[in-house]
C-alpha cells in the first residue's frame, strides 16, 4: 500500500476514533445528586435534579450530570435548581462553595440562602440606596467597607430579582 493511501485511510478512521473519546452533554435521563446546605438547615439532601445554575466567583455556570469534578467559590447570587419536568426553584445565596464530586454528586455549602420570592424589590432598592449612602459618607473606613459589601450583595440581589 502506498504511503498516500495509508495516510488517507488512517485519516478516514481517526475522526470516528476521536468522536468516541469526546465528552458529550449529559443525557436528559441523567441526574445529579444535589445537597444544598446552610449551617442551620439542609435545603436539599442527596436529591436527584436535572441541572443546577450557580453564581460562581469565576462567572455563572450550569452543572449537569457527568460534570468534571471541581470546587467553585460562590459569590452572592442566584442558585437555580432545575428538577424533572423543567420545574425550577430559585434561592439567593450570600456566598459559599460548590463541590462537584465524581459520580454525579454536587454539594453546595452556603452561609445564608433564602427563596428568591421571599424578597421585596422595593425593600432591596431602599436598602441598596442606604448602603450606598453610608459607603459614600463621612463615616469610618470600617463602616464604609461594610456598607460597600452590603451594597454589593444588594446589587446582586436586585439583579437576581430582575431575572425572576
């Protein structure tokens, strides 16, 4: 067999061999076992869900079954849990960590979280304005920094409420 025929024969076979090794999307039937816990409460305990969307420190991310194992720091933001039938539940979390384990397991540990519907847009807007006023005021540096952190959380909450 000539070298050209051997090369073209190998090239025709290579894509199918590579295609078998590629990582694909999770099948709809695949689930991920979610545990979402706060220091004082477990919201989900090894519950099978279709997808979880997180506000990671590196950017928003969606986690499906067969996700690569990783640990992600969470910033204040939305945690959306998509269950079977595309029903979703949304919580606002102040921050924490998400750990994707091998075997389709996800653990999310957060300091504080509450259902998104428990927040009032008007109250968030008023509290954000107050925090921004304190951050720009003449108080101590400590008070200004605390107000800036508070404002960051209220801004994230306001954004989450806007995407409701």
